[in-house]
C-alpha cells in the first residue's frame, strides 16, 4: 500500500498524470480482487481527489502495517525521476513538492527525509537555484 499511497500523492499534487497510480492500483487489485477498498479505488481511478480521499482515510484509520522507509524510498525514487525529467521548472517542482509535504500526515511532517520537502525551495526566494538543486539532490540520496 505504501507504493499506492505514494503514487496517489504524486497524482494529487499533479507531479504525475496518474498513469503510474493506475498501473500500481491494477497490479495490487489483481493480486487481491476481494479487497473492498481496492474495488472502491478501481471504481474512481479517474478521479484523483476521490482516490486520494479513500487512501487518506485508509492510511489514517485502517492501515495497521505501514513502512515509513518503504514509503520514503518509493517517494524519493519517484521524485528523483520527475526532477531529472525536467518536466517542471525548478520553481514549479518546488511548489508541488511543498504541496505534497502539506498532504502528508502530521506525524511525518518533521521526520527526515520528508521535512526537507517543506523548505527545499526556500533558496529560490533569493535567487539561489543551485542551492535548491543541491538540497533536492542530497534528499534523493537519503536512503542510499
């Protein structure tokens, strides 16, 4: 579920177009077709708000075994790929990463590596793009 939650966050913040989310959901659903929550997610797989709300509720109230490390590794791998694709300007990327950080549960806000997402783009406010890039690039290596 960590991967699916990660993919939904990326889709919700429009860092991705939802293709990875749908692929991951289909893969997980096919391995557990009797899971009511996965069936519900399949029925709204076109709507990132609805999907995110369902997963958020699951994450908060029902998820018994959640690996922060697995979630973090998946998130940072995906964020690295998006960063390296240069789809977004560094300013847009930073805004979207901050939005992603805001969607994380409060208990993850101050934990590393997630806390970095709240301030990595701060140097852009004084025109220091290289410092922002350095912060993101160091963040991507957190689990190495």
